[in-house]
C-alpha cells in the first residue's frame, strides 16, 4: 500500500510541476499572440522549444543532485528540488519587453532576439548575484524585494488573468470554482481526484463544447499538426545589446528576486530534511537560464517554492525527471505546442490568480508587520504598468496629440510611473521601510538613487518605449524635474529629526 501511495504521490507531484510550467508557456504565447498580435510560428517553433530547454537541463541537474544526496545519506525519501519557468518574470517580460518591442519595431525576428538577449542579461545578473545573494538579502528590506514582486503577482498574475476568465465567463468561473475550492478551500473531490487536473479537463471540455456549438464568438479550432521543433543554437542575438540594454531596469530585479527566492527555497528544503548546497541550486538556475538564451529561450528558470509540499505528496526524484523529459522532449517533437494551443486561457487563468495571491501573501507575511505600508506602496508602479497595458490596447490607433491637454499630462505621468516599474517598486518599498524604521539616511540614499536613475531613464523613462537616454539629448525637461524632486525628498528625509519617544510614567 505504501508503494502505491508513493506512486500516486509521484504522479501528483509531476502533474503539479508539469502543469505549472505548461501554464507559463500558454500565457506567454497567448499574451504575445492575442494582445500584441505577434506571429505564432516563431513562438511555437523557436521561443517555446528554446525556453523549454532550460527546464529540461535544470530538472535533470536537480534530479542528479537528489540522487547524489540519496547516495550520500542513505535515505530513500530524498525529494528533488522542483525547477521550472519563473511565472512573474515571464509574464512581466511578455508585457514589458517582448510585446512593446514588437509594437515599436514590427519586426518579429528582432523582437525574438531582444527577448533572447534580455534572458541572457538576466542569466548574467543571476550568475553574479548567486555569489552575493545572501548579502543583497541582508541589505535590501524584504518589503522592497518581495513587495516589487507582489505588485506583479496581484496585477499581472491576478487581475489580467481574471479578465481572461470573464472573456469566457462559464469556462472561467467553473475552473475558478474548482481550483479555489481545492487549493484555497481545502475541499476534497469525489474519489480524491486531483483538483487542478480535474478543473483543466472539465473546463476545457466546456470550452470546446461551447465553441463547436457556436456560442463563443472568438473560438478557433486548434491546430493538431505536430511538427519537429528542435532548439537551434545561435549567437546572433548578442548583436541586439544596444536595443536590449534599455530593459536593465526589469532585468536586474527579476534576476535578483529569483536568486533570493532560490536561497529561501533551499533553506525550506533543508528544514524539510533535504540539505542541498545553496550555491549548487543557485548556479543551476543561472546557468540553465543562460543556456536557454543561446537556443532561443525568452523565460528564466528558477527553483519553485513548495519543496516541503512535494515531499508530503511522497515525491522523490522521479517527478523532476519526468517533468524535465516531458517539457523538453515534448517541446522538441512539437507535442507540447499542440497542448499549448488546445488549453484555453480562461481555464489556466485561475491557477495564475492563485499563484498571484500566494506571492502577495508572502510579501506581507515575510515582511515585518510595521512595513505593511511599504509593501503596499511598492505595488503602485505595477498599477501604472497595468493601466498602461490596458490603455495601450484602446489607444493604439489614437495619436497622443489628439488627446485633450489634461489627458496628455495624465498619460505622460502614467508612462513615467510604469517605465522601469519593478526597479521603482523595489526602491520605493525599501525607502519607506527604512523611513518607518527611523533609518532616515538609508531612506535618503534610496531617494537619491531614484533621482540619479530617473535622470537617465533607468526608471521613469519619459519615452513611451522605456528606452534609456542621456538627459541632455532629451527635449523634455521631465528627467531633470523628476531628479530634482527626488533630491528634495532626500533632503527632507535627511533634515527632519525623528520623533522623540515620550517616557512612559508608571503610576
């Protein structure tokens, strides 16, 4: 009986990890195709196979690490670290890099290469910070690190998928009801069926039933054509460094956050009984992200949170081995591409909403209670990014000069707030956390850093594309004005004295 339970635990863990990775690929492709009208062929035949290669190598290495630890300890219950595609940064790159790059250039090949170069830069950041991630974790307040990610979780992973759910409201709410009942409500389905798998199967069946009945206006019959899509090695993307360097404000935080997440996840695994070397875990995610870029990948790999949960399922090393093989080989032979096209966005949307909630919950849980305002404040730039994504879809055919002056000013403010929003959120959250703790000099330094970065468009770029620039080559005075504003705020933090604590008189 124990062997049977372990078998089903292994299968359940595999399905959870596999579907998580599959869902990321589905949203990556659907965002680019339906929001930005990017050519599907490059996504399915080049982006996805190259991206999947990182998962393939990463999960194989983590499987080997588990077998090595098993041999070293003599324990048969060693559970491998789960690895997959990082959901927040993948969604963020689709909305903030790949989509805007295609809108600006109308060159699908160049956009793909910019995505590869961006992933390469993320890999470089990860490689560097894997040696100093613990130091960054000590220096930067948790409210800044996790709050910047929480904004992505709530808005890009939470709200935007919710819109997808209501685009097919019956399909979306059936999937939402099943997934929320199991994952958040703790309810048990008949026959102890896996809730996520059942939600995907039932809601997908409803989607195709309504679609073939003519009740879904945007329904398209999926292509079941399977074509070999082997990843192709290339270095030509390195030429796009000048066009890609403007995305450093996104690259740096995304790279650092996954490294810090890797440190936390490794510690979580150690407390669960599996003591992996942190450096090995971090270097694996950095190297696999770099390798993926050279084969057409556009999304980074990272160790997933939840190792103790996989261990409770009874998973060992089989689930990561199966995930790596199914994702890597499945993409190479074209099978995964077919699955990606079959699964409706409204079906997978609740999974991302759930993940988004977990990220927000973690940001508040791991930050000191008194820093809750700093966490909330760090969400604000992500709000601006969300608004700009939605506004951009409605105003794509409207020239800014045709808008009333007041709306032009509002649009410019939203543009400034949304450009470099991840790095802005990290600095804002840190600044307010320092201020709450009475570390006014640290808060002033954060404000000064914001001022310097805004001067060159690293954050608050005045250009719609979010590109970097030299302030004296920009006709707008906004970079200088914004920098001066941050300088004045730093002066306020430095000159004001902390409130004196009144002595408490005990009667």
